C-alpha cells in the first residue's frame, strides 16, 4: 500500500525538525509569526491611512531584530550538532581557534604595525628634511646676523653681498633676509622684491619654525644680537612651496602639502568635542596640552594642497604603495599661536623606504637583508613543519577514534570477532588494545555463557530425570506408613532414597548419600537406584551365600546365575553393590547406603548399614534405638562383607533416616545437630509424617538463614501402626 501524502509530509517535516523541539526554537517561531502578523497589519494601516501604522513599524523593527538573534542562535546550534559531531571537525575548529585565528591576528597586527611604521617613516623623512632645512637656514642666518652686526656703524646697515650668494648657491634662490635695529628696518634682501616681514610682537629670543605669514607658509628663523645697547634682529625666510617640496620628494615619492584648512582646538572639561572652528587669525595664546584636550578640526571646506614629485613604480612583486599623512606645526606670525597646523601626505613605495632605511648601513645592508630573509624562510619552515605535525597528530587521533567507533558499531550488531588493527604505540593504541582485549573477553564470556546455558539445560533435564527416580506414588502397607523427602543443594542431588513394595506385607527401604555433588553424584545415585531396584525385584542375594558372591566376583554373569531365586538380603545386596561400584567407578567415588526390609507380619525390619548415618527408631515411650549393624562405605574397597541386623517396631514407633545435609548445617551457634532433630520429631510424633517432614526442613532453613544450603537434605520417615 502506498503511504498517504499527509503521512509523507509529516515525516518530511519531522526530518527537517518541525515542530521545533527546544524552547528557544518555539519562542523563535512564535516571535517570527508575531512579527509577520504585525508587518501585515502595518501595511494594512498604511494602505487605509490609519495613524497607528508608525507605532507598529517600531514594533516590527524590534521583533525583526529579536528574530535575527534567536535564529542566529538556532543556526549556531544546528551547525554545532551537524558539523561538529565528528571529532575531526571539532579538532579542525579547535586548531582554527587556537592556531589559525591567533596567527591571522598576529599577521594582521604585524602588517598593520609594519604599514604604520612605513607610513610614519615616510612622513618622518619629510619632517626631518624640513627640520634639516630649518637648521641650515638657522646656521646661514646666524652668520649673516654676525656679518651685519660687524659691518654696521651707527644706525645704518652694512652692504651684504646677498645677490652674489643667490647666484652661486641654488639654496639661496628663494630666501629673503631682513634686519631690524630696535624695531627699525635696516635690511631687506628679497629675490622678488617682497616686503620685509613685520617684526612680530611675540618674539623675545631667537626663533626657528614654520610660520604662516600673509597666507603663505615659510621656513623662518630669527637671530637677535645685542649691539651697543640696541637689539639687532635678523630674519631669514624661505617659502614652503612646490620648489622646496620637489627637493624633499627627490628619491622618495609624491608629497602633497595642505597649507590651510586644519584647526587645533582645545576643549575644556565638559565641553563637547564638536566645537566651532577657530579663525586662523585668532589672537588667543596657545594653551598647554595639560590644560585640556586638543581636537583637530578639518572644517567644512575641502582641503586643497600643493603636490610635488611622482609616485614611484614598483620594482618587484610585493612592492606595496605606502600612503600616510601627518600634521606639521605652523606658527601664526601675527599672533604666535599654533592652532592651525598644515598637513603633509606622502605616497611612496616600500623599496624607496628600504633604500632610505638601509642607506646608512653601507656594506652591512646586504648582510642584514640576508639575515631578515633567512629568518622569514626559517619561520615559514617552522610553521610548515608545525602544520604537518599537527595534521599528522590529528589524523592519528581521528583514525583511532573512527576505528573505535566502527568497532563499537560492529560489536553493537553482535560481531564480537572484530578486532582493531593497532598501528601505533601511544595511549590511543593502548585504548585500541584494551578494546580488542575487551571484545575477546566478551566473546569468550559469551561462549562460556552459551556453554553454561547448555549445561544448565542439561542439568534441568537431569533434574527432571532424577525427579522420576524418586518414588512418586508410595504403596503403603497396612502396618506401616512411609514418607520420603529430598531437596538438592544444587540442580541435581547426590542423595538417594527409595521404597520398594515386595508383596502385601513386605517393603524395602533404601537411604544413601553419594560422595561429592553435582552431575557425577547424580549419575552414581542413578546407578545405585537402578541396581537396588534390579537386585530387589529379581530377588538375587541371600544372607547365607557370601562365599558364593566372593568366589564369583570375577564374573557378573556367574554371580547373577548363581544367585537367582534366592531370598532378598540387605547385606547381600550391599556386598553386590560394593563390588559393582568398585569395578565401575573411580577410586575416589563411594557411597553410604542403608538398606532395610520391613516385614509387616512380624513387625520387624531386617537391615544392613553401609557407612550411612545410623537411622533411629523413636519409640512411643520416647526410647531411641540406632540401626548400626553393617559395615563401611560402599564402593571404596572390594570383597567386603556386611553385617545384618533386625529391629522390632511397635505401633506408634517412628523410623527416622536422614542425610548429613539435615544435621551438619552451621550458623553462629554451631551445627543443627542430631539431638535437635530427634527432639523436633519426638515433640511432633503424633502428627502426620508429611507435617513432621515440613517442620524439620523449616527448622533447618531457619538455622541456615540467608546462607546457601550447604548440602542435599534428605529425610525418610516410617511409622508402625
């Protein structure tokens, strides 16, 4: 029959995980349904122009965010269950977190630090060039100041040959030199007839910096000299223009100068960082950084710059472009503050920075380059070796775990013969060896269990067969009632009892105990049972033919033919049984056996005891008579004769025969003992034999307690009437 579509759909949904089984899943789908409902409701409100639509929009956004979080969590859980189930995937993820991710972070940090270092080094070259030019300008200005001071007389300046210096030295092409004596201009040498710079009021001593004057940037230095009580001030200026930038960009790359558009603002405590941009001509003095926080404001207008040089072409693969910017402190010549710095952007290549960095090392540069290359290759090889070792160790772990998992699946299917191939000598190999040893032990244990089950089944069969050997229906005599009971300590018993009715007034009683326990004792018991029945029913032995039995010991057929037709004799049967057991059983096997024949006419019992515990006749008056006539145990020695005795039984007398399983059980107070047994039978002498048997076995069980029954319990009772 074909499955219905609804059943197939339900199975498919169950396979996909619907309905959700976790609390988070149920909440996620509930929030999603609510979000969809509110979204549809919002669209309807907007369509019908209901004012509440805007409020619903906020809820839709909030619920969408919550849905994103919940479903992200569910996705992580699903990936964890599906992808991280295998140990290999877990190890890969672990290695990624403890090895790959830190390595990526380290490489990223190193690359970022290297890039920042390269950028800082590029701008450092530019700023260092500017400081170098300022230093050269300061040295020249100092020499000029001393020349001017030495050549001056009165208040007129000496003639300085600056025009010739400009023609001889290209560095002096754009420089302007001005001199003031007590604030009065005495010298102004300019290549383009520029007016002398105004003597700034903030100047107190010598000065050396980049200044902004008349909306232009200059390298400017000031030298002040005392001249006969007057102050001589010499100012040298060099424009910071494209010509100077070309000089700085030579052998470096492209340099862009942004002379204006930046403002350095100081924020007081509690003031917002978003402040108003100060004007360039702000007269407020520059505050120290300890007085507040400084913020660089780029303003609203786009920055315009001066560009010099060109970006160098890459010399090899990996010669990356480095772009970096920095600010240059600029002093407002009118006010003396530094709130409006200039910006410098540098674009160059790593190769150019490398040349600048190692230029000072001279002949040592190739050696350092080789050392760095060697370290890079060594680190790469170490990382590769670590990766190979990690992969190899991972494969050994995952291979062992996979082998163990497959082996457990095979064992789960009942294949205990499966063994794992051990290929290493580590703890996992020891685990695999232990697993193989465990499966081997389980296989042996299962085989032993099957054998034990087979033996138990055979013992059950033996128990059933043995139960058939004990008399089930006892034909009572008119003058004697009998009862027998046997409870094995194990599955089968080594004790024996039997009642055989010979005629209307004669009955044979047999009680025995086989040495040992278990199957061997039960088999010997069955042999004795069959022999006693055969000899009794065939009426073979006679009390007056012991010599004939002894003479014919070598041939069983001769003995049987010789003894045919003779009367039943307990002693003769014991002699014949002794010879038979001696010939057919091992030397350590023997039995104790009591045989008695009760004659109802004379009320006497003729008996012979082959080493068994002497039965007792408990008289009506309480007297005791032990039936001890006989001999030693049966089957231990050959050619034995047994005495025969008789005992009279009066009405009410009880015949009591038992095995050592009744009297020998022990507890903390000692053995159960024969006196306790006799007292118990004597106290209940008037009860039925079945009841007496039950009372005796109950008393023995109470004496044993929780311990295991040590031996077979056999009890034979007979009462004359």
